[in-house]
C-alpha cells in the first residue's frame, strides 16, 4: 500500500472519533512489531523514528537518516494497512530537511529550547518547505514534563496556553498540534490523568487535530475519551522499549540460554530467537494500545 498522508489519517480519525497511534521505533524489529500489530488489528498507524535520538551527539557512530527513510518506506509499501512515516522530535531543522529528502511524509521539530520568536520563524520555514513537498508538519505548544524514572520529574513542563496555541497554529499553518495537558514523557510505573478542562478549552480554540505525547504514562481507561476533545494522534515510545528489554531480560535470566547455539538465539527466527521474542512482545503491547485508541478495525 502507498504511504498515506498524516492529514488524511487524522481527518478520518476525527470524523469517526478514534485516535491514530504513533509508535516510535529505533530498529527493524521494533518497526516490524508496530506493523505486525497494525495489520493484526487492522489499524491505520504512524510509524517512524526519533530525530533527537538519531542525532544524539553522544552517538559514537553517526546515523544515516536515509537508511531509516528507506526502511520505513519499504515496510510501509509492503504493508496492507494505511501508514504514515514520521520523523519525530528532531532538534535540528537540517535533520528534518534530510528526512523529507529521505521520504518521510511527516515531520516534527523539537523547539522547546527556542525563544518564541525563533520557534515561530523556524516552524514557518519548515512548514513552507514541507508543504511544498506534500509533507505534514506537527508542532508543540507548551512543553511536556519528563519523568526521571524514580517517581519524580527530571524536567518540569509548561502547560499549553489555549490562546497562544491558537495564535501559533494560525501564524504557522502547522497540520497538527501536540499539547501539554497533564501528560508526561517517558513515564513508567504510574499513570497520569489529563486536564480535561484545559484540553476542552484548547479544542475550542484550535482548529487542527491535537496530539498527545507521552502515551506510555497516560491512564489508559480515560485515554479513549480524548478522541472527543479533538485528539487524533497519540505518541507512544517507552512502552515498546520496555517490552523489548523485558523479553531480553527473560532470556538473560534463564540459566544456560545464552550458551545455546548463537544462530538459534540470533537470526534463526525460531522459538529461541531473542529478536523474534522481542518483536512478538512489542506487537502484543502495541495491539493492546490500539484497542484503547479505538483504531482497531479502522484500516
Ligand atoms: P512515551 O515514551 O512516554 O510513550 O512518549 C513517547 C513520545 O511522546 C514520543 O514523541
């Protein structure tokens, strides 16, 4: 199937009151796990990679965005469900320009450290460029807090101001807007509930589909309600990495398993294969999440 535009996926979702998941990958297995889940549940889905991680200055080997673009496009074309390919949260506009060249059809700039003027200027520039190439642009108004992994916060966020958000969308023409309404990035071990009053206020003011980042830590029972408040996309990342690590940990803790035939453990694809197990476990988690988004059966 051809790659589908983010706008059409989100428009459909809004019309039929469900949300599309963006499940963030970092390698082949995690990407295939997302597509396995989407095909299994017949869900439209947004696949992709994180520009901040790919561009991380601590990387000892520089990543090539074109490899990731080729991977995403090929996987999307071979899949039997509608897929959009997103380069998420890149801190450098140049990463996003390369992503567009590499075939990503949606981008998001992470400009939380910019001044409001810088953010406006960079976003306008990216929207002009991306729209000329039929690529959608997501932006963020306000910033999400970051969990520190020990029950506290590593960074405080700033809740989205509805008037600011509305002005920002009008001045930039972005296609979707991520909002900070109680959601927290990389939160594990507990969940947060959303500030519904604030979300409703933003929804009244902002015309484009809203996006919730920090999907892993959002209370899943309440999540489905968000579709009624203009939310059409939910970003999920940590959930997949934890599922992958848990599956490997199960193997590492089984006495003697690592001494087994290396080809059975890696690459064989059979019962003992670590990456096969990780792919299955990630796909299960993603499929469950799709149920809560209401995207199951909507492909
Ligand atoms: P989580 O890792 O908290 O699910 O958030 C992912 C995310 O928002 C990526 O943009």
